[in-house]
């Protein structure tokens, strides 16, 4: 996403096959924390899958 004066604009999209974002929370104006669920050996994401977290830092708007 690109944050523009008129709002967010999608730059690209990817459909993950080994994990799925469950939640996203802003931690700072340029940082988001993603709660991820990972697929099992069969490629399925179960309801009781253990969550992991990733931090996404966005570049400053120019």
C-alpha cells in the first residue's frame, strides 16, 4: 500500500500459500504488526494454529 493525501492505494497484492495474515495492528505511523497463522503439512490452516508475529516497517512518505 502507498499512503497518499487522498488515502491508501494498493501497489501490489500477493496470495500467500503457506501462511495467512489474521490481524494487522498499527504500532506507529509507519509500522504495522501482523498476526500470522501458518499452514500445516497439508496446506490447511486449522482453527487452533499457533500464531506468529511479523513487523512491517513502511518507508516515509515523500
